[in-house]
């Protein structure tokens, strides 16, 4: 089980020093299976940091996706870069008492960014391919892609005694490829010179680009080891550039300007200088060899780097959400549905959607089933059964409140989904939900209905009826196997059992989560980064759920509202309005209030985001008449 310490002091950084955590981070098989062990160690640093929403944002992560391959590899987005980085295992070696792993760095530029023009012409042709972006997502399957866009090496070393660790960067200041005979292309029957003879086919700033990723990785290592580096070495010597002629012959030649660069950070107690020296060629003339050790003044060039203080990050649970003025408790969704209804398919789509938004999901399954529990976990009220990019899957083995509390002390999810067994009565859980209000925001009970087998289930199992009655949201699954008449009859039956919950027809449990769980107002700051995603959301909603008669409307306010009248109004909302969220001002109150309403339940909390001056409410419902509900709502809240 991965354990992340939880700090209780306010602010982004804490000043107290912590204890070195290398032994805790080091895989148990690092000595017996060094090649797999060093990959596991890199995975520990990369994945663990991305479990914590606020930390990953502060450190600089903007997205991470596992590349499913025989070797470890990830695609990553980081701050200030529109392209995608690739990180992948390359090779390892054992040097005395140390295990060293090398990880290749790739940078796959956005086709429209300036960095794309600094790669070679051959790379540029690849970038223009229709399949370029899909290849990037699984870059390890495409050797040519990896070769064209490689920009350096990350080095990760750990000693056998597990008390010292090195993170290093090896690359050249600029990757320069010279076309000795120039490059010409045939256009409209004429040769057009693209690169003049002796000109650069490629002149890519590999060090500055790779260093940006190194900053994020180093800060992640510091955060997880809970201690700053105690050693830094920055070394340079003359690099080389590649020259090729029209026959395709390539040769390397010393460069007058490009520098081969090595940057290393040491953690713990070790003879770092000796290990770093082994990576540097012995017959070269160093142009720089700067060494810093703990106790000396921080080196000016790197003085402001986050890796010196990332171990002091605190109050980080959902720091990025706090910046937006949003309650930082994770949303709790209770997911129920009879056996075979499609809960797993729904969860797969839900997790994939949240991962695309750089969100983290915890799944709690309230049954042990066939899962074998590790003895060391039996003192907890949950057991971690699977950890993957974007998600942790747990099994409930005790009290729900204790389990959630323990999960939140180790992971920091944006959503918690409590998945009940197919034979569970969700009403039995509702009493427990009031006990976890301080830990989570209860969102809704979502019930997956098996459209193909609902008749048999309702006739033979009372619990199937109870699951439908308990629902705040009903997803009628397997609609592709039903005709319109069957869907109509099922809807009638569902309405008899539950007159209020919206009914959304789905195929393979696929529904846009933004439609039923997320109606946050997007600020201008978010718009800059999410405009394309929002277009995709709108398209998905229109295509998939127009026939479900789902719609939303927005009310804007310019004056404070009477609180008592406002609360009476939302308590009288018709049942087909199942979700509302917004920010309003109340009379005689200094601070604005965030209102969140789901299926008859509402919650008010202080809202302190000065970046969002608008006062508004967004309502989502099924079969609502927008003009009527807007006018009726306004009339009621202004009637005081």
C-alpha cells in the first residue's frame, strides 16, 4: 500500500525538515532483480506524485498516461508546454554497490508550436501525419517516432544499502543536424531549396526542453523522499553535431557551440561524485564541473528550483481546487445496479474521463469476494487491490467512515465511487453517509439498470426494486439491444418505482460524466486551457443525450438575494431539476456563497474566489421548460 503523509498546517510550504524515505521508496527486489526494480522505483516517483491533485499541479504535472508495453513508459504533460513528453525505460547497469537505470526522454511537439519547426524535416513530415497524435499516445510501439523525437536521458541510481539515490539528466545543449548538400523539394515542377548547403536541418534546444521535465521529476523525487537534495553536480564538455550528405551518409563532428551536459542531484548518504564521474568520458576536456554539497550556499543558477523545498509542500490535498474557490472534499458517488447491469463498463468510462482532466478517482468495493488480503493490511478498514494511473481500487472490509478516513490519509482523490455488490440494498448505506459529511461531499446514488434483463430481475429480486427506488440518477443500460417500444415500457416501469430520478439511456455504460456530475462554471483562466475539451463535451452531450430530453439553463444575478426566500425556493424545485450549482450573494452577508444542489439535497459554503465575479445558478434537468422555470424561479426568490 502506498502511504502519503498528510500535513495539517496551512499554506503551501512547511518549514520543518523530515526524515529520508529512500528505504521506503526502494523496491524490495532492487538487489535480486535490479532491472525490474529500477523501473519500479521510477514508477513510484512518477505515479505517486500524480495521486495528489494539489501537489501534482504545484510541481508542474498537467497530465500523465501509462503506455501499455513490455517496458515502463508514460506520456506526460507539464506546465508551459503544449506538446507531450515521453518517458521510457532504456537500459540498466550495476556499478559496484549501485544500480543505475537510464530512461529515454522524448518530446512530441504540438504541430502548431514553434518547437516543431526546430526538429528535422523528416520529423516535420511525421508531425503532419494524420496518425501522429494517436502514435504519440502509444509512442513505444513506433521506433521511428522514438528515434526522431528523442532529446535526452534521465538517469536514476540507487545504492544497494538503500540510503543514497541519484537523479540525473544527460543531454546536449542543442541537437544539431547539418545538411551538407542542403535540402530541396520539388514543387510545381521546380526544385525549391528548404535548407541551404551546410545549413541546419535540425537545431533543437534539447537541454532547456529536457531540463523542464527534469525540474518536475526532481521536485517529485524530493516530495516523495521528504528531503531535499544534499548534492548537485553540473558538468559540461564540448558536444558533437551530425552532418549528412545527399547519399545519406552520416558522421559526427565536434561542435563549436553545442555542449554535452550532465546535471545530477544526490539524496541521502553516498559517494555521489564518484558515481557521476563514471558517466562522463575520461578523455574529454571539461568546460564546467561545478559541485555543490549540503551546508554550502545554494548555487545561484539553481537557487529558486522547487526541488529544494518540494518536501515542504503542505495543505496540498486539492490546492488547485482551493485556488478556484471550490470545496476540497472529494465527491462521493454511490454506484449500484443488479448483477450484470454494466457497473464495470460505466466505471471504466468514468475513470477515463476524469484522467483526461487530470483528476484522480478512488473506487471502494463493499465486498471481499475472491480477493486475497495481505496480512499487513488487515488492521485497516479497506484493502488496496489495484493501483493504476488515475485510479486506486479498494475493498471495504470494515466501517465506511474509517475506511474513507484511511484512504484520504494515503490518497487524495477528486472522486470516491462506492461500488456496491449487485445484490446490495443501497438504503442500508444511507445512514452511514451522514457520518462521512466532514470527509466527503455526497453527490448521488447512481443506479445502472440492465435494460435487457430488468423484467426478470424485478420479478424475482426485491433488491432490484430497492436499487431503483434509492437512485438519484438512473442509467438505462444496453439500449442498443432494445427497440423504442421496449425502452418506453421500461421507462414507465422505472417511473412507477422512482418518479423523480432522471432516466438516461446508455450503451455499455457510456455517459458523459459532465452531464450528470459536473456543472462547474468555467472561469476565464480555465477557458484558456480547456476550450477544446469544452467543445468536445458539448458535442458529446448533443449527440448522446438530445433524445433523453436533458437540458440546462443559467440564471444570472446582479443583486443580493434574501437567504430565507432563496432556500424555500430551492426546496420547492420540481423533481425533474436534479442538479444545481452556482454562486450568489445574500443580503447582509459579506462573502458570496457557493450553492450545490443534488436531487433535493443542498449545501452552502463560503466562496472566496475573486477571479469569478459573476453571480449565477446553473440548473440541469430532464424535460424542463427553460423560460418557464427561469421566470418562476426569479419570481419566487424576489417575492420577499
